[in-house]
C-alpha cells in the first residue's frame, strides 16, 4: 500500500502524513509542485523525530510518480488507484481495498484534478460528512483512509503493545530533504 499526496500545499498536513507513514510502515510519495520547501520547519515539526523512519519519495510530476508506482506491484496501477475526493464516488466505508492499493489524495485547496477523477470514476472514494461542510482536513482524511484501507485489505495493523523506544536516529535532526528515496 502506498500513500500519495498530489501537489500538497500545507507543510503541516504533509508532515502529519509522514508521521503516519512512519507509524504504519507505508511509503509516502509527494508529487510536485509542493506548496512548501522540504526544508520547511513546519514540515519537519509535524513529522517530529520520525523522519528517519519515513520511506519518502518525491516526484517532479504525476507522470513520474505513475512510472515509479507502476513497478511496486504486479497489478496494473489503474486497478490499484483509490482517489480520495470530497466530490463523490463510493463511501470509504463501502470501498474494497487490497494490500497493494495506491491511496491518492489531492491538494488542500483544489483536491484532485478533474481529469483524474473523470478518468477513474470507479476509483473515487469519499468520507461521508454532513451537508454544509465543504471538506475535511487533508491530514485527517489521510489518517482515516490509511487505517481503514489497512483494516479492510487484511494487510494488518502495526504491532504495538503501548511501549515506546525511540528510533536510533531520532535525535540526529534528520531533515525531510535528507531522506528522499524517490525520483526528482
């Protein structure tokens, strides 16, 4: 399972997604343009000292991201996409997930491009909200979507007995820009 943020704008939300990726062991992809620098202190702060545990890939555009994601599973990428949108599709709680799905989230102000939504209408997923509420915070939707997908896919949850032991590199001041494993 992969987490992809397409053109994220707010460093705090991406930092929260990075922290979630560290907590779940999932790979996080950020697709440029980004609304912030990878040196942004708010990005680093939201990810706390978990950056050494994040498998972060940054892609220059959606096409480059697609190429990288296509090679992460034998299933075709278009069969693995789950497009999270506030504008319709299937409820998150009625969606079938598989362990190799790609969870794609759009930018905070624009969401996903209409071409993607129109190209994959059967892959659109929404979180139910009351009328009069435009949308939920991106970090909240990513967290809810990831844990729901993990549970529904049978992939399993991280094992945790409530204890905490810091990662050996937690105190090293690792910057997000220092851990990029993807293409740029």
